[in-house]
C-alpha cells in the first residue's frame, strides 16, 4: 500500500516502541536469513546495524512524528488525491534518505560476501517469489482479487478498526476496480533482485575498492528510486499509484466519525511512541 498505509507498514504493529527497540535484532535476523552471516562478518554487521539505528533514532524519528501529525490533521478533513500524492512523495523522500545513509553499511557487507552467500541470497529470493506466486497469483481472478483485498483490509483495519459488511462490500468493489497488478509487482520485484545479485557478483569477482563499490551501490539505489519515472515504466507506475490512492480515499470517505477517531487515536499513539524513542526512552 501507498501513502497512509506505507507508514502503517513501517509501524508493523499497534505499538511502534516495542518493535523499534527490538529492531536491530530483527534486522540482523532478517539479513542473516538471506546471507547466512558468519564469524567476524556477523559481528561487523551487528555493529553497523547498531550504528544505523542510533543515527535513525537521533535524526529521523522526530521528523516521522511530525509527518504523522500532518497525516492526522489531514485525515480530520477531506484529503484530496493531490494531498495523498504529496503524502506518498513525502514517505518516498524519507525512504530514500534512509537508504542513502545506509550505503556505507551496505558496502561493508557487499564487500564481505562470498560466492556461496550470494547463492544463498538468490535461493532466498526464489523462495520468497514462489511464496508470493502461491499467495497472490494462483487460482482464478476471483481468488486473486480476494487475496489482494484481504491484504489491504488488514492495513485498513489497523488504522480504522472494524468495518461493517456494507463498508467491506464498498471497499471490495473499489479494490476490484483496480487493475490486477500482481504480475507487474512480481516483475518489478524480480528486476530488483536480479540487479542486486548482478551487482553483488560483480563486486565479489572484480574486488573494487571501497569508494568504487559504494558508488555502484549508490547508483543502484538511485535507479530503484527513480524507476517510477523511467520512460518505459512511468505509465504503468502512474496508473498503479493513481488507482491505489483512489482506493485509500474510498476507505477514508466511507469511514464513520468513530472510525476516524480510532485512526486519530492510533496515530496519536504512534506519534507518542516516536517522540519517546527519539528521546531514547
């Protein structure tokens, strides 16, 4: 999901504080599940993750709290398509800033990977892709529409609480009106994976110096973030973003005052969590 729901994904659960305080460990486990880290390599990765979280806590969390406050005030009114596009762009700016700041840590890991570990990453990518296909791309159109709708409803309910049957029916109609873009999303995912694997293998084989490797990684990240504007992909991305935002606006439009109050309180809780984390509490 985009715009509002992207920040919900960042939150990951009803309270940010607990999850964020475990975030360094969770991120290490996630990386280890892909790269099968070993010995000193694992120790360096843990150190780098710790440093990255310290920077993020000190430099970014108050800004996230302010951004959530803007969303909170917007939700109290009647946000427009333009408002939601702007929210989406604001989140992208912050995601790109985080990725850019992490380039030194990514570079350290990339330079340390063995051919066997890169192969492990590739197998993990393939496993995740098969899981995606089973969940979102098998069966007839109705089954695939239902799986996509359930995924989005999990996010809407995180924000607004429970919906009535009539509201769910309206949201299902709005969801089904969107292009069924699972194949497109999978293709983009596989493109990024292949690009990552090709760069990791190039670094492993050619052994560039640290500055050269960092420049290659920075260029790849820039490509990922600007891909939505590339001539061959822009039209497809524009439709995807436009239809997703319209779907989110449908949820906001049909939400009752009580549901909007639930969202307001949920965001207030997240804002408090972010402010407490920034203060190192």
